């Protein structure tokens, strides 16, 4: 007698991961800090300009404003004044020149008069000087003495002039040398002022640069302080991600299953039971090995007993026994 069977199965499984409390709280704490950072004003994390940087910027603007040293260089080129020995030559002549000349001429005149007087005596006492020859000799002598007198005066005055010119020339050379020295010193002073001015500006720039660098260093420290919460959150997130947290993760699995079967006679159930019993059990035992095939169609009680004995040996036997008793009832 043939039978028909219809089976419908519905299942639903829910898997929920589970973590230890210290894992969950650590992740929640890190996520909370990241969320708090998102609420911050981004501009509040930007470090402001450091006072030293501001001072440096102000001082840079003042460099080159005070260039008085440059104005002093534009007053003119140092020059050398030419000195002449003729400048103030009269001041170098002796004030006693006339006295010296006059005294010398007086001595000369005295000697001249003595010479002429002696010549006159000689002419009076000697026939040699008589006549016109004596007078000619006297005239020549007197003329020579006159020229000598003039020459003496000229020489004395020329010597005075030469001495004055020499002194004036020496003084002119000193003035010329002093002028050249002063011009050289003025040029050196201007060069020194230019060097000092440029060195001062360079020093001011160096000082401003040093202040700005120090201000930048302090600003970097302030920026690190402002970004410390972000750095801390990033460090915590990185450390958490590096931990093997999955080793501590478990899961809770929940599910349900419903099976519905319909048959026209008990023999259909027995056929199904026979098929299930043919499956190998633990240790190589099967329902057919237990003598299920030798049972008669009317031996329902024997099959129930066999199914009951197999129910304690495997889950499959239990399912077959339970199915049998349901259909038999």
C-alpha cells in the first residue's frame, strides 16, 4: 500500500557578538573622545601669533627708517685744499730786515769812506797819482764801492726773501699734508659710518629673525597643546586597533525550526523510518543492521521497540522513534 509525504521547514537564526566589558568600555571611551573632538570649533585649534613674532614683525618694519648716517655721507666728497707758499709770504719775512740791511750798509759806507780817504792821502803824497790818472783811479774805486754797496743790499734783501719763501713753503707743505690727512680721515669716517649703519641694520634683522624663530618655537608648543586631545584620541584609537580584541569576542546564536509532515497510512511512516535507519550511526551501526528489514508489516510493536532502543544511541534514532510514535497514535 503506497503513501504520500509532504514536509515544510522554516528556520531563523540570530547571531549576536559578545565582548568583555573592558573591551566594550574602551572602544566606547575612544569613540566618545572622537565625538567630543568633532564638536570643537576648528579655529580654536589654530595657535595664534606669538608676542615675540609680533615684536619681530614690528621691528622689521622699522629697519632702514633711521638712516642719518646715510645723510651724512651725502653732504659732499672730501676734498684737499691746495696750499701755496705765496699765501702770507710777507708774514714770514723778518721784521728786522731793514735794520739788518741798513746796519750792513752803514758798515760798508764806513769802510768805503776809509778807502776813499786813504786814496786821497795817497794821491796827495805821491806823484804817481798826480794828474788826471789819479782822479780816474779814484772815480773807478768809488764806482766799484758803490756797486758793491748796492750788491750787498740786494743780496741781503734776497736772502731775507729766500728765507721767508722757505719758511712759507714748509708751512704750505704742512697745510697741504694736513688737508690731505683731514680728507682721508673724513673718507674713513664716512666709510666707517656706512659700515656701522649697514652692520646695525644687519644686526637688527638678525635679532628680529631670532625673535621670530623663538616665537615660532613657542607657537609650535602652543599648537601641540591645542591639538593634544586629537593626538591622544588618535593614539588611543591606534593602540586599540592594534590589540587582538577578536580573541575575546564570542557570540550568542538563537534560532527556531518548524517541521510539518503528512502521510496517508502508517506504512509511509515506516518507509521513511526505514530510510532514516539506513543511515550509519556512531560506531557503524544502522537501523537495517538491527534487523529492521526482517520485521513484518504487522509488527508495529517490534518496530516501536527497535526505534526506542536506537533512541538512546543517536539523535537520529531519537528523531525516528519520535516520528513513529506520533504517526502510530
